[in-house]
C-alpha cells in the first residue's frame, strides 16, 4: 500500500493486489470530470508530471526546477531509512512555500547563495523566526539533493546566516502561576496542570490520555518530532489528576458548543485558553508554550542536568539550556551574593552597648 500523500483529485484503487492511480475532479458527484490514468509509482518524477498535465499544465513539465526539486524532496520522505514525522513534514512543506513561490519555475542549478540570502533577509525584516525556519527547510532540502539523491551539485544556502535567536517564549511569572492555579477551572485548569508539569507542547497535551500512563509517568510520541520522552507525573500533577473522573479517551474534552464531549484540536485548545486569559489582566503576555519553559526551569532548579531534562521533556539539550539561561544566571548571581554576605558577616566586629569592642 502506498503511503505517499497524494494531491487533491488523485485517488488510489487496489484491484487484485495491485495499486492504480487516477486523476478525476469531482469524483463521486454528478459533475465528475474525466478519469485519467496515472503512472503506477507516485515516487517518480513521471507521476507528478502526469498529475500536472491532468491539472491542465500541458506540454513537457521541467524536472530540473526548484518546484520540481521540492516535489521530489517531499516524495522522498516516505522512503527514508530514518522516518520524518508528520509534524516535521508539515513544517518543511509550509516553510518551503516562499521558495516555491519565489523560484518555483527557475532551474535549480542557477540558484545561488545571494538569492537565498535576499529571500531570508526580506522575510526576516519583519519575522526573523519565520526567516530562520525557511532557511532551515532549504538546508534540509539541499542536504537531501546534494546527497545520495544527486539532484544538485552545489549548496545555494552556503554562508547564508540565520537571524539571532530572540529570547523565546517567556516563562510565566510566579504571580501568574499562582493566579492560574487558584482561578482556572474545567478543562483549561486541566490543560494548565498538564502543560506546567509535563513541559509538552499543546499538540501533545491535547492527546494525553490514561493509556499514556506508564509506571508513574507519561510515555507519548511527540507529534512534531516523533521523540518519545518519559515524563514523570510529579506530585502536584498527581494530586490534581486524582480529582479527575477516570474514563477512556483524552483527559481534555470540549465543554461547550456543538463539539461538546469531543477531543480538542491544538487550535481549539489555544482558543479556549485565550478566552480564559482575556478574563484575567494579570495573565497578559502568558502563552501556553511559556509553561514548557517553566517546566524545564523547575527541573533545572532542582539540580537535574540538561541531559536528564531532555529525556524527561523530549526537548533538545540546546533548547533546555536556552530556556534555562536566565534562571541559571540568576541562580549563579544569587549564590555569589550569598557568599559575599556570609563573608561580610564573618568580618563584622560586633560591639558592646558601651561602645567597646567584643
């Protein structure tokens, strides 16, 4: 069975154990278009060339353009020895769109670092994070194309610089954490506790369910990366979970509207959180991803190494250190200050009330 993500209007038919592919607009409706047979292997350039022709792009379709290179890159994901998660695929697909739009019909061999640099700078003028994502996706494309795929003989991203990292998502202040714990109710409260004490992304928190519990922790493959951390269920979260009814399915189910009782999507959970946040001015600027930072900072403060935290949260060591940098510096500075105070206390000469030295 083919696992390639097929474009719109392309459907797969299995007959007598064989796969066949067809292009047909409006299939199954009174306005169905012509049914066009496609090549058997959706992992070949010929298949995608036939799709374009069926879509109305007549004549020979170039196979050496940036657009064709991106198409071939996307097709390759399903045959990699090291699988690329669906979340990463969506990330690449989304961040290669600016390149497809800018150079889709241009020969790939003519793309140069100056072109990539110009695109990255243009995007980064307003959205440096988005520009870095585009550059990272292009580098992944180039690494594949200049490797065993042998579709490109040079690196058009060479020397192109990423924008400096911002401070990232800010952790919630202690006042915000205390306020949320005191005032949040219902599913938003559950979401808050799960996020704060597991350090997982929204896309993973909304999927957590009793089946993910594993001997005192959670074991769940992350949607974005495919990494499978083991998150301890800390006493604070355990006490909160003890108040939840035990039932099959995700811990988080919608409470209002037509979808009541159904699981949250990532976007629906964000909207529910945002509605609650708007009710409380003290939570201005607080975002769910900030709780991910709170989780790793808390663990770092308890003496765990970045490597151990990486295993527990499923975050790279680099990102753990990135989130903890402010807390580490503050803790170091406070340790120095305590040392100075202790040193000063030891050298103070105390006096009797009469004014004489002890």
